[in-house]
């Protein structure tokens, strides 16, 4: 995704959304790479890098935004793992949700690395970390700043295409991964470290790559057996993008709600006109 250009070019997941039932899908490509990379750790840049060296489709939170019905399955998974509600996804269901992807990164992926490592034992594992203090500062400046966006919460009651699916997913994800209070810095950073350490305990050192965004192409390409591109490693300013994406989500949700309400309002207006017209004749 380009870091400049029109909104449609920069945020295609919000303009070219689909309505595909993920449970209708099957695995069509082999899962090759699992990256534990939390939000605010440069995941969009790494995603772009993986795509540049030949991976066809890299699942990312924006993938769920593009097809909002994915959020229903993610909510099921979060509720099962963190809130003791329902059943965890089976291997068949992971294939349905991720079946056309050969790599995945970001949340919600990062919350289910043990399950995905078990489901795809042949996939290569990358641990992409950021300094916990810097990560937390970035999290609170973006996600934390808008975690109680009343406009989005209200629109979620009416926008049945996207926000009514995305909001419950995001809420279950954030409370499950980081607890009920993002302002509890020590606890949130502790959870951040625990998710990464869990992966290290599951995957031997020689089978995983410890990668930082500033490491560039060489270690990534060597680990994945890919040629090193001659271009610079992509950089996407996610902090700036986050605020712009939220504004677009609000704008599009308002438009969908108005389109849904307009026919009802029109019927009410016509009925009122007819009713009061009859009254005026009496």
C-alpha cells in the first residue's frame, strides 16, 4: 500500500470492502510465515516487505477490515481464548479464515501464535519486537487515545456492515490481550512481553528469526530464502495513518447509516404527508 496518494490508494481496505463469508473458503496456498508483530511495531512496513519479496497475500488487521465478516470468526476466537465463551477455532476454521494467505502478521494474529504454530508446524516463525516503553507510548498515542471513541461506539449500533462486527472484535481483543485498563502501563507492557516470550518457548532459536524493523532486508531474506531487493525496505508511517484511517471509518460509517435510514425516513415522510392530508380534509 502506498504511503502517499489518494485515500482510495492508501486505504483500499475501506473503499473496496467485500462481504464474503470466511466459512465458505478453504486453504488454497500453503501457510509459510507466521510473524508475531503487535500493532504499533511497524507491521504495515513488514507486510509490504513480505509482499515485495514474493509472498502473495499477508493477513493483517486491514485484511479483516476489507472483509468485515472475518471479524465474526476473530471474535469467536478471542471469546474462546480469553473470555471462556464458546469453542476455539479448529484447523479447518483457521484454513477458512486464513486459507488464501501464505503469511500473516499484526493483530489479531499475534494473539493466537501458539494455536497457529500448532496448526501450521511447517511455517517459519518471525518474532518482531519493539522496545516495550516506546511501544506503549505509541499505543497510547493512537489506539489508547481513541479506545473510547463515542462516535464509533454509537455508529456501531447502526452500521451493520462494518462497525457492528468490528467493534465487538476490537473490544474482545483489547480486553483479552491487555486487560480492562490500557492506562495500567506496567500490566500492559508485561502482557506484551509475555506474548513474545511464549513464542520463544514454543519455537527453538534456530527455527525462528528475531527481527527489528530497522534490520532491513538481509536477515529477513536470508531466513526466508529470498533474494535481497535492490530497493530500500518499505517504510509506512503507521502513527499518522492510524488517525486518518479512523476518520475515514467514521465518514464511511455515517454514509452507510444515512443510506440505510433514508428509505425509512422517506416512507415515514410520505405516510405523514398522506395522514395529515387526510386530516386536513375532515
